[in-house]
């Protein structure tokens, strides 16, 4: 069929085959792009030329086939109508037939492979199926656990860890280890003895290490590992944040366990829980107040760097932590705005007897207002009234300072550069209205 379709052979060329060679091809059809005087090529050579010369092949395909029509195929043995159609016609006095679409052949082959794989999967018995296990959890070593406790100011809890392991062994011996015999699970016992989630994780990790060294506690160790996996699933980000930033947290706490925990909680809420700049600012002020705001932001920037570089993995996705890092840099700049709000509070109290105004709350209101795409002068008048500034003269002094603060704020605090001009214009609009009221 190939020879007829492409005009190769005696019928296509109108010439006799070379003596002694039977039906072997001895010449080529007269192609439009073939030069005169060239030596005749064999059929195989011609095919190779067509394969490597798209121009020649395209020129050949553009030749007209007379009487081309489509004839539907009969139904197959299954009774379904075949969608493909056979195309027939005449070329140089010979009847030709176009072969089926190659895509149908590939589709049929893909279907056969799919059916074969499906049959193999369905034929597997339950005991032949494999269950992929999740990656094993990396547990801290005893030395790392001790270093962590020392940095958070709880180095004396080593004996408490030993007592915890002894309790687990005794409960296991009495059939109260949380297995089939009932009783509290190792995780529940850790929750009873250690209030902090990270310390619970470290206590269970310590127990795995100690019991594995001792030997003879395989079932108990397996249950503890299961509890560790569940604890990691529930509080993995919380635990990694504490472990990764313990060095900076210890420096901030200066040996005070309460201050160290305060920093760790502030880092988790501000960095991991803050959805935007306003939320991060609010969480930071709630945990550290205005007095420790600048120092806390500085330490959180360092802690986030340690979090990103941690070998056991960061507390959140690196892309999110990098975005949070940019907001922390903005908070560092906003510490100067907090100082200006503190000065404004003192001046309003001294000159107008108002206040004292909470500088942190005032800064939060200003940052929230500047983060809005569209704002009006009334928005800033309401901020003044919220903080007790109701006298017209006092409002003029208040809003004049607020306008200066808005100009000094970083551009990234605003939704876009244009919003900065809108905010300053809105404050000026409020000032003009108040001045007009005062002159009446």
C-alpha cells in the first residue's frame, strides 16, 4: 500500500524494472524539485531522503490526488461503529488508499498498556500490597537536649528527665503504660510532668534514647515513637521554632527562664502567626510592650536567620519566612515612629492636659490607617478622638504631627506609592476642616 500511495514502482513510474532484479525499485518518481541529469535512486535511498528532507516531502504531498473521497468502514466484530474513515482516490491512473491515522494506533497502544497495568493492580492480594511509610522523625540527642535546657535557664531539669523515664518504666511494668493494658500514654505522662510542648517533645526524645541504650523496652520505645510522631504532626512548627531559635532566645532572656519563654512565645505569635504587618506589630507589642519593642525586633530578626539556616528544617516554609523577614525590617524602622508617638503623647499631656496616650496603641492605629488603599480625613479625626483628643486646637497639633509621621513612614508600609500621597492628603483635608471650624 505504501508503494502505491507514494507512486513507487512500475505502475507509478511507467518504466520497466531493471533486468535481473525482479520487482525491486530502480528509479524514482518525477518530483518537482528533482534536477535533470541526476542519477536515479533506489527506493530505500529515496525514503531516507524523504525522512531527512522536509522540503522534498512537503513538495510531494502537495501533489493532487483526483477523486479523493471517504468511505466509512463496516462495523467491527463487537458491533461498535469504527470512527476512522478510509480515504480512496486516483493518482496517475492508479487507485490509492490512505492509511489510518497514526494517533489512533498510539491511542490503542496506550489503552492496552493501561488495561494491562490495571489488571495487574487488581490481581494483587492484600498481603502483596506495599504501604509506604512516612520519613522517620529526626530526634535530638541527649547532649542537644541538655544544651537546650541550659540555654533556656533550666539546666537543673536533667534529674526531672530521669524521673520521667523511671515513671514510664514503672507504668510499663505494672501494665499501665498506655498499651493494651490501659493507663496513660507516654505523651499524656509527658503532658502531666512538662507544661511546655517543646519540653514534652524533648522529654519523650530523651526517653527513647535512654530506653534504647538500656535495651529490653522495645514495645515501650515503639509507643513513645508513635507519640512523638503525633506530637510533631500537631505542633511541629511550634517545636522547630523553639529549637531553632533557642540561642537567640537565651540571649534575650539573660538566664531568666520566664523572659526566654516570653521571647519564644513572641517569636511564634509574631513571626508564625502574624498574617500581615499590622498583625505582626500588634503581636510584638502585646508580648514585649513599647519599652522592649526595639530590642525584641532586633533579636527576632536574628532568630529568624537561625530558623532559616536550621539543619533539621525551618519552622515554616522558607518563602514565608523570607517574606516575614521583610516585615521585620519594617518593624525595625517603625521603632522610630514609636519614639515619635511617645513624644507626641508627652506633648499632648503637657500642653493640653490630655492622656497619657498609649504610644503603642497610637502607632498601631496609624499603621492600620496607612495600610488602607482609600482613606479620608474623617479616619484620622476618629483616631484623634479615640485617644482623647477632642479640642479643636489640640486636634490641629495632633494631626500636624501625625502628618509628619506619615511622610516619614517607609513606602512599603503603604499599599502602594500612590496611597502615601492619599494618606497625607487626607490628613491635610482633616486639618483644613478643623481650622475652618476653629475660625468660625
